């Protein structure tokens, strides 16, 4: 769960989007472990996601480029979408973790 002491930011929006789209994904905003993606300038937090036996995978907010990026792993540095597109990034996370999602009900 996002830290109530911190200001709302892009990772919080992504956390909420993942929770809405695929609540079966275990996710948390955490401190970044050492040895991640050196291309991102001083990120201090990441969204860590896991589904069943897949993960953990980590996503960071790259403020310099204004995009979400994979942190570490096979696609380190690959973009997931912009701040205004947290729902698209959440869908990409669900796809990476092979989480079945259904379209929103109307």
C-alpha cells in the first residue's frame, strides 16, 4: 500500500491502476534494491509486482523522460507508458505477468 506520508505521484497512480485492472497481482511500492538499472537517475522507489510464481518484477518512474520503465530483469529500461497512461502501463504489467484480465463491465 502506498505510504500515506509521501506525496501522490506516478507510482501511486500505477499502483492504483494495477489494483483496479488486476487485483490478483500482488503489488507494493518499495525502496529500490541495489543493482538495478543505472540509466535511471536516482529513483528511490519502485512498484514491485508478483503473480503466482512470476516475479517479482519492478517498475520505476523515470522523471527525466516522464515514463514508467522496467527496472532490472530482461527488459530493464524498456518503457511502459507515460504518467498520463498508468492504465496502459498496468495492462502491460498484467501481460508480462500473464494475468488474465477482462474488459471493464458497463
